[in-house]
């Protein structure tokens, strides 16, 4: 069995947390100089099963983290609840979950590493509640262990759905990380999530807010300009300013959205959650669920949110109707509107339909001078009004969809020249 403490902790940094180690152990330690609480399953003790003693140990470790204001790294490696203790062990799932809620309510991060194997009650409680979750390559990860599923006549098909790689593909973990790489991964996570620091050698000098743009293309001209193959990629440019980027993968509901990017990034010396359309992409319900997950993480950890809008509209298909696309748009608007952390929406290019509206409801809205926003693509609007696409330009002009026009209507707070947009975003985070 791996000695997780020696594998991860800075030498000599470990301090025992009061309590009795059983199938769960805990200690306070440092990784790359940053302090945290490490709590891990001991698979050599009855397969790391969740017992009364293990539950109490986990809860005590998390409560210690809350009191000391420290992040938690939980190493899950368990066969589930301990059968020998019956329901007394079973209900520790509730106790562990409530402890994680106290950690979240305190604004402290939980990072989970699911080692081989992780199944049953541990996976169905705290091991599925991490702000970030990583998995050991090839690990068996699932609710019902393969042997039990087979014996019950319900084999898991395909078997790959219970591997680390399958769980990643289904949006339930953020990355597959080898045990020997976990220390460096956690060092990056802790550095990225560290409180904001004054500008220095790492982050560079503070970015001054650029002057607002006075002019920009109007109506149809803005629409046409945003569709060019040379149109800048604002999301990429923004993340290029980051000193660290950690990708948030999956919607935790069985899907990975491929049309958007959700990350925690460190930009200009502070952690921020960035949610953005990949230029030209059509978001799906899974993309919107993933974005809401990212926004929830930001709210719990007290991180600002930046949404980058650049889409010709959501994916249109029967499958998206079955996935509840309209409801996901509504819930995205609700989540973003409800944030109490700072939030900035950036209309970077195309802003078409509900896929754009889903990420517009930030506290502040800025736009590139050549961007636009409309209820639907002008061609589709023409089809609705005139039953043809010949009047797209006319409708775009009449709707006044250009960024400068949107500012005049009070929809956009500020408009910036395309070359100044990234500086404007970064300045808004200060």
C-alpha cells in the first residue's frame, strides 16, 4: 500500500491530527510549502472500508480543517461501507457528507483523489463532492463493485465505465493523474487557489483599465465582422495571461461538454473562474451544466467569475431537447444572476440566442467594439419574420445589435477596442 503522507508531504512537515487512525488516517502537512489537511483511506485495513471509526476520523479531520482555515486533500481508496458494522457504518456516509458541507460553507476547497479501487459508500459520499477530483490511471471507480454487480446478475456494461478513464469521459472527474504526479498537481492547485497577492514578479504590474471605445461597427456590419476566420480568440488570449490554469472537466451528470471551456486560472495574481465558448462552437446542455458547476465552485470558494461569450447559438437537435437545453439556459441565467462574488460577462464576438444569454447575467457586462448580441441569428430572425433569409441584414440593423448600440440601450456597461479587451477584463478583476 502507498504511504500517501511520505509521497505527498514536504519532509518533516506532517503534524498528527488528534484522533485514532483506523481505515482512515489524517494529518496536517505542507505540499510545496502550503499547508493543508491530508485525509486518506488505508486500504490495508479491511479494504479501506467506511466504519464508524473511519467516519469519525474523517469528520474530525475535516472539522479541524474548518477550524484552522485549511484546504483538504482526501485520498479515496475503499471498497465501500463496512458490512460487519451494518447500518452503523452505513450512516457514516451522511456524517461525512455533512462535514464536507461545513467545509464548503467555510469557503475552503476539497480536492479528492480516487485511487484504485474506490467504490460503494465512500464514492457515494465525500469522494464525489470535491471541488476538484482526480483519479489514478486504470483505477476501478464506481458505485457497485464489479464482483458484486456480477453476482447480482447486473454486470456493469461496458466495464470501461468503471475505470478512471471511463469516469473521466463521463464527466465525473477532472483529470487522470498518476500517484507520482499527484504532489506536483496538488502544488499547482494550491498555488492557483492561493489568496490574491499584490502584483509582483509572478503576476506582473497591475493592468490599467483602457479607455472605452467610442465607435464600432453597427448592426449587420458587426455580425459579418465577427464571423471572419481571422476573428480573434478572446478566450485563448485571456488564458494566455494566466500563470496557472486548471481545467474543470464534466458536468457531474454523465457528460463532458466539448463546446466550452471551464477553468480555474490565476490571472494577475488572483484566482478566477473563467467560463467561455470556444469560438464558433454551439453549446449543449452538458456545456451549460458544466458552466454552472464552475460558477458554483466560484461561489463556494469566493472566486470572481468571467464569462466569455462568442457563439452562433446553441446546438439544435432532438437530443438537446431531450437533454433539457431550454431548462439549462434558464438555470444558467439563475445561477449567474445569484452569484455574490464579482462577475464579468464579456461579449467577445458572436452573441446569438439563448446560448449567449445563459452567460450574460453577470454584475458587469463589457463587449468588444465589433461584437454583437441578438435574440437569434439574423438569418433565423428573417425566417421567422419574412419566411426567408433575405432580410437578415435589414433585421440586424433594425435590432441595433452592435456593441456600441447595446451600450446606448443600457445592455452593455462598457465597450472596448478589440485590442484592449483583455486588459479591460483583467482590470475589472482588481
